[in-house]
C-alpha cells in the first residue's frame, strides 16, 4: 500500500491545527483513520516533518541461534531439496 500524499497529510494537519473538528470528525471528512492522524501528528512532533518515513524498514535478524542459522551448511548439502525436505532438515538440526 502506498503512503498518503504529502498534500493530503498537510491538509489533515492544517484541519487539526485550525480546530476544524475532532480527530474522528476530521478523519471522516478526509476518509482516513484516526490512527493515521494520531501517527501523523506524532511524526510531525518527533521528526519535524509530515513526509512519510521509509517504507518496509528491515528488522535485523535476532542474535543468537535460531531455526534458520542453527547449522549454516545443512541446506547447502542439498541445493535442490524441496520445501518439505528443507523444513524437516531445519527441524532436525535445531540444537
């Protein structure tokens, strides 16, 4: 889903700033969620901008051993294994 345009964000923020109604009323007028408005105002307060942030920021892998890094070479032993074979192989290699 694409982020809302900067123009819409500015109009929503201006409506809130000019007390043109409650947040839920403004949300109905602009056909956005109240959650969007709350987050928009929070972004303006914290980041100083109404522009959308980066989309889909990647989270780092958890540190320590996990199902997928328990034995780094096990999946390379059979590069053409099926998904079911990989699943069983991962389960058998978890410490």
